[in-house]
C-alpha cells in the first residue's frame, strides 16, 4: 500500500478525474505496467489492461490498434524520449493523461542507477497541449494539481504549496 500521502492524494484526484470523464465499466488501456493506481481504477468498476513493460519509444505501434474505450497515461510520457510517436499512432477516440510540470525551483527527476527511472521531459502546459494538438488530440477538460509536502521543511516543500506540479487532461479525437 502507498505510504506517501502525496501519492494518495494524487491517486484520489486521478480517480475522480477518470470517473468524471468515463462511464463506469469503460475499458481502459493503461500505458505502463500494472500498479497501485490501475488496481484502484479496477476496483472502481473500470476494466483496466496494462502494457507489459515494453519500451514504448520503440514499440509504439504494439498497442495502436487496441479496441478499448480509452487510453490512460499517468506520469509516463516524461519517461519517454519521444511520446509523439505513440500519441500520434493510437487509434482510440479517448485519452486521459497526466504529466509532471516543470518547476523552476527543482531539477527534473533523474535516477542514475536505473535506465528507465528518469524524466526526459517535465512539461509546461503549453508544451504538452502542443504535443497533444500536433498528434490529433483535442483537449476537452483539464486540471492542475499542487503537490504539497508538509512532511519536509525547506524552501522547495514550501513552494510546492503555491505552484502546480501535475497537469491532467481528457482528450478526444475523431
């Protein structure tokens, strides 16, 4: 179970956003391996299938023709070198995606001990909006979230109370 309160808050907001934009029982392809959030969505009545850990920069066509109602991508595009490719090739009509926002007071996350656990991008909203637009997605709804961390003392934890950290969108295409 998640012990980090900020993760719990983000999961609850994500679930609320999904429930507000998809009908209960909708089938979802969640980009990323099975995780706590995808399990929570399943418990809320959604039929969730996850990708299997493939490198979606290389195997971006593998899931392009899936027949599920919606694709979700929760904090995955920042781990990809070229999210344009998968976004451009998905045939689904609905997409819900969230990304971390670039913060002027913190460097992007970079784990030197793991090839996957890095943020190649932390987005500005207009940058992510352009990526979605250029790949044929029309944003219908969006939200911004802050990520307060009251468990730590310092300038960065204080600033997290005032600056948005996450951006989530619901998109459609013809």
